[in-house]
């Protein structure tokens, strides 16, 4: 009754109306009678509340405060129910009730009834409060990172007609110390919650935006239910039971504290590792090693990021990390690999310096050690001595520099400042060279060493005979002569025992010096001699490879040890797979040999068992991959050595494709028998036959001296098969078997590091393995290091299949640019691909219809199909594209041209179906819209991505607009840019749904993913070159050719570089502004904006002008186009977010008010700026000037210019190509100008 007696309550109302018009007014009082199941509550007879005055004909409403006294328990008589019991709980029994009200004369002491008895019936009940389900009471939660806890409760009032659908829940969470004895009720009543919220759901997802929970703490939570309409009441005032849980224990915290490690190469000498920190750990142990080696290098860290210095260029490393602290040692993280960048190759007069955005922290003393590599400008200084100076970061020392490939040049320094990534900033490093003549001689010697002639055996005599170099080998009477090379100053000939003869050809007459020793001897030593020595040989029963020195040209593969008798001992190499064992044969040559004195031990001193073989040979078995090396001991003296090379298992796949029914019988076993020596296994599958029209039935042979290009006919066959097999296995190599080559001697061809090759049907397993060596591992031929056909190596043209140490190690690395094509751009789309636009348009239509719950019209088709079958007609296709931040090799849109009606309803009708690709292939999945009205095919691994994209209804927030630039008619095959004087037609200003021409090369998705936009449209800003500063295609092509010529020439001559910079810079950098052309493109952009607004108005592009903003990304000519687009949109009330301008063409001829944007950044070359790059490194396609207004931006807008960092893609074309602007996302870090910030 207390709820109805509440003066503020409106749960009960009484209306009185005086119908007697013979009196002016009447004063009355009320009598309530409430009847329940066996009891009655009625107003006390002598209770006299305030009078209610009624006027004839006027209704009088009583509620809340007026009725509260009547329902107060002290003014009621209780019959059939104990008032004392009621007073304790203030709750009436649940059940059916009748509530009656009668009006009585207020002033008559004898009750005089003046009205009828008005009654109302009701069912009185209290709903149960919610019941807490998850997390379980008194449970221990395993922390998730990022934080994510689902609180869930059960609604217990679903049977109520009042509140079942109108309940709101107040969720509250309290924190308590785990060792506290406080009762949860006390915590709730005496402290404020750390978090509370209201929801109409029966769950709450406690995530990263809510206050972070602390490890090991106890948490208390409860939920209160409220009826929004106010008609329903709950037991316990709607409060649920109170539950507690503990956030993590030592056991599940350690199990849940996974560290996720990422790594990247920062330069050719440095990498960086980053991982997520966990509060339970006070420190971390990072381990880094070169891939394929056993030794880890350790770094103690507490920050969650570590820069790894002194790495080798173009080398793969792997890293892992674990946490320590608070008595906990975490598990190792994932192991990640990264490959250092290639060492920069600076041409003459190239003044570019390595970029360094470091904050100039001093090099710590513990990192100032021998072996440190200091970056001094373009040079690397290898430290041999280093000592601290008078201040932090200042050091003195000595070292050497390898400059332009020459021998080491000694250097010294007394006082230089080095930062914590090893870069010199102040002070002088002095070279200790003996002068320019010595320098030039060192240069000539370096070139000669790289091109040395190697001969097997030992040289006895070397002499000059006219224009020939002649030599005689020891033990031979034959004189061998070879022509002296032209264009070099020094020639070097080396033999297999380390003897080197240097022949100075210039100035004449030639002069021979030598012999000198070119070997780099090991620090190891042996007590071997001619009559006490052990050599190792391969065992017939070995599993993995063996490599002993045979040829002088391979001599760098073998450790050389100088014996006491002056002779050389070349250590053989034995491969053993990681986790495996193998065997080897030792051949002993000892005078008065006693086998009891012979032992074989590992590098760690473990003695190995062996068995006796004929002819003083011994078989050593069960050698572990971790042995390091094996020493032969005789009478406690080391007299032989074998190096053990541990190789991890490498699995490769190859697909054999018969062309015109040409085939080969090569099997996995055939290839594994050859490559097992390098611990490489192959899986061989054969694809269905592929028919292709070969000229004369023969494949055109390539230029085999290059080994990195395909012939034109090979490209045609490759592209034709690629069109057919759109879901090819990117991890596999493909061998196309052709009947024969037009060069009858050729059996196969595969470009180095490529995934596709060709073999003749007459090729044997050696030929196939040879070509796979080129493709899978970038193996080179063994010649000219060793005479062609002389070795038994797989990469020679002989009959052998042996591999040496260098080849084992290459097999452990994945070659760069592993793909089907000669160049990455070879796989991109150019021109105007309307099929792609159709695909993007249909995908957009499906998404919009799914979001709105509407239908879309299915295009008509033309294909004829068999009656009763599901007919599929391809109506749109995009290749090598990005959608929703995901890369797709292809997207194909199919329809059934006979299916009626010609509409589709995607809502709740986007499913996964199957189709038969034919040709005996496996059944594949596809996305089916509305029972096969529309079918979408993507690579099998992207099915779920596309389905989620089509059903994502939360992506329509803000809009990113991309404006591309000029689209040349070019051919990128073989990496050669072949321009055409023809041009595509100017833009049609269409507002397109995707990058249907493949222009952006994925840069668009990098912007979208970083900013957080999921929705974009595209405009083609392409116009004729006549609208640019070049004025014509001929001018552009001439500038490109002149730039390349001067760049190549100047790289060889410093004086020429200065001259060309002075005289020719303006000849190929066309900077006279073409204002008229700029304005023509801007006018087109205005029309593009109007087309966008039309699509927004008709609902085909979703955009809210009141809440959303437009971000703009423009490249090249697309900048002028975007200027017109932005002007028109601004005029119509649109708001803007970011403006990213890449390599704008003719940027200073016009613009917009950049303060309309939150940010505005211009990226490109630094023409006209202090320390500008050389002319031939500038953007010649669009010579840069400042975007109008970029230097006058007013807060709060931020922006400015960002210049291309020191990257090797700088050139006339390379500084402009949009595909080279990925550096925006790799070099620009948070806080730096031009950093693309997440929204």
C-alpha cells in the first residue's frame, strides 16, 4: 500500500462529479474499501480528512497527494489480516483485488452516502528482479587482452503484461581488495561503484572503453530492474542478487597473458620489435637470431619496443619475447621473421643522406662495443676500438670503412657524438688512406677480385704473352692461355690453394705480382700433417647433403685452416636436418696407425661412436644436427674437422600443367631424392591439360643469358593460363610443360625467384630440378666461376645434382619478388575497365539493399542455358583489387539470366553456396544472394570477408573520396615502361564505387584502414597531357628520356653531374604553369561533385550532411580535379575532414581554402626547397610546387608539406608513381608531420 500512498504516485486516481444543480456546492469525504482473498481493508469510520469541495457539473480529479492519506495504514481498519504483520513488510498478499470508493457528506456526524459505490478490479503482484548469470558468482575470470567481459542476466518479469517489454536495467560494478573480508552487501552500501550504466538489454559488454580492471582484484556487481512505464513494481525494489568474481589468478593470468610480437626492418642494419605490454610483468626478454642459426642474441627490455642494431643487409632474422616479473615467467610469444633492407647503393655525387628521425638520445655506454656499426653520412664505420669521451654520447676510437666495394679503409676519430641508433651527428672521422693513388688502386683491385679467374690445382708459373695471360699448373707441362680482358686495369687469377697473381694491365706494359695468399684463415687449428691427417667423405647411406672442396671457384664455401707444415686444410660441410641425425665417413691417413688412439668428438666435446670400414675408413653414425662440428682426435691431437650445418625442413609445392597434352612423369619422390640434401621436400600435383596455340607447335625461347625475363610467347601463355586458373595457389610453383622449344637444345627455363617456369616434355628430372632451383631459391648457374659442364652440381649443365653449402643456405630463405610476373605492375589493371565498375556497382547495390531491407534490380543477361539448371552468366569482374580493406585477386559477379522475378532481396538472404568449376576441379564455395539471383565469387580464402562486407550495416559513417590522375597507355611487362603517344579520353566525371582501373595500387586502402573510413567513392581525374605543364605527350616523353640519360651518365662522373645540374635541369622539369589546363580539370571536378550529390540524394551513396565529413585523397592531375569538387561541395553545405594531396600536378595554379579541413598535407618532391634533390631525382611527371595556401594554414587546421624520404625509387617517374607512396605509412610516425592519424 505504501506505493499507492506515496504522495508523488499517480498509480490510483478518483474522479468526482456533482450532478445536483440545486445547491451551490457540497463538501464530501471518501471511504475506501479494498477486498482481497479473505481480508478487507477499509477507511476508519471516524477518520476525518480534509473536505473535498464539489461544484455542480465540474469533474474533480483526486490522485497522488490527495489520496495518499486514505491509503495510509494508520487510517485503515484491517479485517482478516494482521496489521502488525503488514507493518513489518508493507506488502499485501499477491492476488485478485477489488478497490471501491464511496463519497459521504463531510459535515454530518451520521454517515450519509452521497454517491454510488465506484469499484475497480486489479491483479496485484510484484515482478521478480533479474537473476545474474555470467560471470558466475565467486568465479575467477581469465583476463582477455584487449579487455572484454560479457555481463549477462536473466529477465524474470517476462510474464508481466506491463513491464515485459519496458524494462530498463541499472548495471553497477564495485571493486574490492582480494584480501578484504568486507561483505559484498557492505561494499555496495558503503562505496561508490567504479562504473555504472543503464541498458534495456539483458547483457552488457564491458570492453576497452570502460575502466580497466586490475589483476587479482575482487569485483562486486548487481543489476536493478525498473519499469519504464512506471506500472510495474519489483521485489527487493528491483535489485538482483549480488555476485562477486576475481579478475585473474596466477595460473590463468599467465595463460592469458599472451604477448603478440611484431617486427619490421627499419634499415639495412636495423630492425625494430614491438609487443603488447602486460601489467603483471616488470620486464621482458627479447631474443633475436639469424634465421637458420641456433644462437639467440638477448635483449633485456621494459618498454615493449626494442631496436636491434648491427644486423646484416638483406638477411632474414626471427625474434621472440617473453615476460618476467612478480615471480612469473611468461610463455614465449609468437616467433616473427623480418628481413633487413638492401644496403643502399649511392651513385657518384648522390648527396642523399640516410633519414634519421631519432630524438638524438646519446648512445648508451653498454652499446659502445667492438663490432658496433656507426652510420656516418652515406658510410658505415665498423668499430674495432671505442672508448668514452668526456660527455655522454661522445666517443673516440678506430675502425674501418668499406667504400664502393673496395678493401677496408682504416679510419679514426677522437671526439664524435653518436646517438642511440648508431648515427654520428657531430665530430670528424678521418680516413687513414695513403693517398689517391692507393685509393684508385684499391678500387681497381676490388673490381678485379669480383671478377677473378679461378683455376683448379696449384699455379706454378704465370706470364704474359702478347694480349694473353698464360699459366702452367704444378705437375703439368701444358701451357694454358686466355685473352686479357678489355676495359679493366687489373686482372686477378687464383688457384685452389689460395695463391693469387695480380696482373696490372694499365699502364702498359703489363706487370705481374704474386703469388700472394687470398684466403681468410680460420682461428681454429689442427695438429695435422701429411702422414697424420683425417679427411671426411660422404657416406653412401647418408640422408642429407655433403659438400667437400673440389673446385677453386667454390672455395669461399669452406673454412680454411693453416697447418703447421704450411699447407691448407679445407673443412668439408655436412648438412643435417633440424631434429635429425645422419652419418659420414672419415678417411684416416696416419703412419703406424693404431685405431685405439682414434676418437671423434662434437664441438661440445661429446664423443661419437664409429665403426671400422675398409681402407682405413670409419663410419660415424647418429650425428646430431646440433653437433656444431666434428673433430678427429688421434693420440689426443686434433687432426681433422667437419662442419655440421643444421637445416630446418622446407616444404615446397609444384603444380605440373600439361600444355597441348605434353606431359612429364616427374614425381615428388624424384624431386625429393635430389633436394633432400638441403632438407627440402616437394609435393607434386598435376593440373588438367591446358590448350594454347603455339607458333609451329614450339615455345619461343627467351634470352637465357639474362635469366630474369620471359619471352613474349611465354608471357602470352602465362597470362592465358592465369586468366583460366584465377584461384591459383600462391604458395606453389607452376611448371608448364610444352612440346618443345624453338631452340632444340633448350629443355627448360625459369626466371630467378619467379614462381612460374617452362619445360620441354623431353626434360628429365635433373632439368626440372634445375629450373626449380632457379625459381624457388634464386640459384645461379655455377659458371663462369667454374667451367661450364665441369661440375656435378645441380646448377651446372652436366649430369650431376649435387648442392654446395651456399645453395643449402639459399634454400632456407624465400627469394624476393616470388610471383608469376616480371614486375609487380605487370599484374595491375590499366585503361578503362568497365567490367570492374559493374562489379563494384553491384556490390554497393547489394549492401544498400541489405541495409535498408529493400530490393534491387537484377541486370538482364544474354547467356543461353539448359532448361532446369542454375544458369550463371558473368556480368562483372574486378581483379587485383581492394574492397572493405581486404585484397582480392579477383571478384566475379554472376546472375541467372532466366530467373524471375528480376529483383533480389538481400536482407537475411546472403548465404554461402557451392558450384562446380569444371575440368575435374573440386567443388568450390560462392556467395549466393536471394536464392541464386546474384552470385559472387572470390578466392576461397576470402569468402567470409566478402560475406561480412556485404552484411556490414555500420560502415556508412563519413566518406572518403579518391581522385586519380593521368592514366598513360603504357606496358609494364619486364619492368620496362613503354610510353605511347596515344591517350585515353578525358574523364566522364562518373562517381564510381571502386578503383575499377587498378590505379591506386592499394594505397587507397591504406588511407581507409588508417583513418578508419569504410566507405569510399572514386573519381577519374584523367585529362589529356595537354592540360598539364608538359603541354604534350612528346614533351613529357622527351623529358623522361633526357632525365634517364643524364642520371645514368652523372652517376659515373661528378663533374658531369654538376654540369648537367646547372645546364639541363630546366630542360626536363617543365615548371611553367598551365593555368588554363588546371582550370579545365577543376571544372570537371565541379561536375563530379554534382554527380556525387545526385547519388547522395537518390540514396545510392549514403551520407549525412549534418553529422558526416568528406575526406579527400588526390594524386597528380587529380588534385586540380579535387579543387573543383571541393569548391562545389562546399557551396552546397558539405563539411570536410582530411585532405591528402600526393604529388599534385601544377599545384600552385589554384586551390581551395585549406582551413575548411581538419588537416591538409601535401606529399612529394622537394624542388626549389633548401637542400633539394638533384634534378633527375625530382618528380618529372609533376614538378612540385607548394599547393596554394599550404604554407598559410591557420589553427585549428593542421598541415604542411612532407617530402619524399631517402628511398631508392626517386627518379623522374619513380618520385611520382602512386605505388611508391607507401612510405607515407611506413616512415611517418605519430607526432610527425604528415602522419595519417586514425579518426
